[in-house]
C-alpha cells in the first residue's frame, strides 16, 4: 500500500513515523527546513511510548510528486485545507482513500468541495504531539489513539484494512460505528482543552488546579454539549464526565497545539475550534459566553500578530 503523509507535523510526523517503521512505502510531504532535515538526518520522534528514528524516510516537497496513492493521511492545519485539497485533486485516483485527521467535525465535507472521484473519510487523533524543530517530533501526552469511519457505512472493509495495517505498526486504531458521535466527543473535549489552555497561556494541569479556571473549563465543555444536542448528535449520557476525565488524565504539562501556535507567533486554528462553536450556537440562539470570550480574545490577538 502506497501511503502519503500530507502534513508531517506533530500528528502526521508521529503516526507517519510509526507506519514507516513497518511499511516501506510511506512518503512524507514536507517543506523548508523540515524537508531539508528529513532528507539529511532523518525523522526523530521523541515519544512517551518509546522514541525512535527513521534514518532515510521517503520525502517529497510537492504534491505533484505524489504518484498512484492508495492512502493519504491528511493532517494539515485546517486553514490550509482548501489549498492542499485543490492540489491533491490532480493526483488522486478512484481507489485512493483520504482520511482527515484534523481538528473539527466536518473536514471531510470541506475536502469534498475540492476533490471528487476518490474516497474521503473523517477521522480524529487523541494525542499531544508537536514539531519541536525541523526533523524532530515531540509526543508528550494523550492516549495516542486514532479513530476514523464512514458516515454512511459502518462496515467499510477498506477502512478495516487500514486499521489493521496501523495496528501492525503499533498504532491504536479503531473504525467507528458512529463517526459523527466520535468526532463530537473529541470536539467537546478539544474545544475546552485548546481554548482554556490558550487563553490562560498555561498547560492543562494548572488550568484544572485552579478553582476559577476549572469552573470555566467545565462551563466551556457544557456549552459544546448543548450545541451538539441541538444538532442531534448521538452523544453518550456520560459525555460531560467523559470529557472531564479525559482532560484530567492528560499529563499536567500538556499544552494544546493552539497554545503552542500562539506562543510561537504562528497562524492558529481558533476559527476551526471555538469560532465554529460560536457560529453554530448563534444559529440556534444559544448563549456560549465562555467560548465567545475565548474566540474573541484569541482572534483579536491573532489578527494583531498576523
């Protein structure tokens, strides 16, 4: 199976690296210093479950270099989706499978605006992993789990094949029987985790230790749940407890990618995260003051930087 990692940062670098350890036909798309480092010194992955190095990874610098892809691991930042998808539309084939591992709940639909004639599915990853510097991935938290699925067919054999391939590479991969539910389960969590760590400029442990910020965190979670219910998402009755348990189980020093991007002065995904929830809430006339504050504050400061 010819696998291409489109988005070789924290998520793509970690999971792509795991696949490359056991699958010879794994190719990373990278640019700039990251590309140079991968070619000259390889990919270094520092991980909680064991660090490793891919000495001579297959690397390309342009999407046009992708040839006859079987599986595309799509993990670019959401603000780059349109541009990347438009380029991918020129290289995919009928049997190509694209699975998007990005923040948000409707990335597969977004990609389908620009790509037709292949198979596109939504997915999600529970992991704290960042590109520390060119050629080096730091995985510091989270259960390192991947979930993906077909919105229309829970028994998709092609997805089962990919999950099996991932498991053989030591990846905890699950094909969901309700991917919309699972996307929202993560979204409920990640909105609070990303938004609160970012606005407080501090790791998750300190946010949850403080009575005031912990209470705000819980309110942020509940706001997301309320919107999901309006959308008739089949969330479990324990969704609030599940989100809080997941949050508390993350390493105390864990930072969201949103916070890391803000600290680094880079473009960020606030529109995909809290911004999307605020816009959905407005459609249903739902008040989401915590998410609105997070979104407004971070958007304003990001606009100034950018």
